[in-house]
């Protein structure tokens, strides 16, 4: 049972890293490198919102699998 949790953690970690890297890639280059952007606050729309919500879901699932892995060790 422990190896199943470890495999799930590895898969979720790789997915989480990929989604976070996609979010950073979608950011404007000027704001990513410390430059100022024309607007301070922008609401997430389209694929940005989907990636943001997917990141939250994957991180919550990763946390749950990690807690279960410790519990059933």
C-alpha cells in the first residue's frame, strides 16, 4: 500500500510542477522580470483561471495523499 502512495505522490508532484511552470510562462515578461505592468490587479480569465484552479486542486490532492501515506505507513 505504501508504494502506491509513493507513486501517486511522484505523479502528482510532476503534474504540479508542470502546471506551475505553465502559469509562470503565461505571465508577462516585463512583470516576470521585475518591470512594472500597466495594471496592478488583473482578474484571471480563460486558461489562466483554469490553470489556477487546477493548481489548487492538484496541490490539495497532493496534500491529502501525503497525509494518507503517513497515516497508513
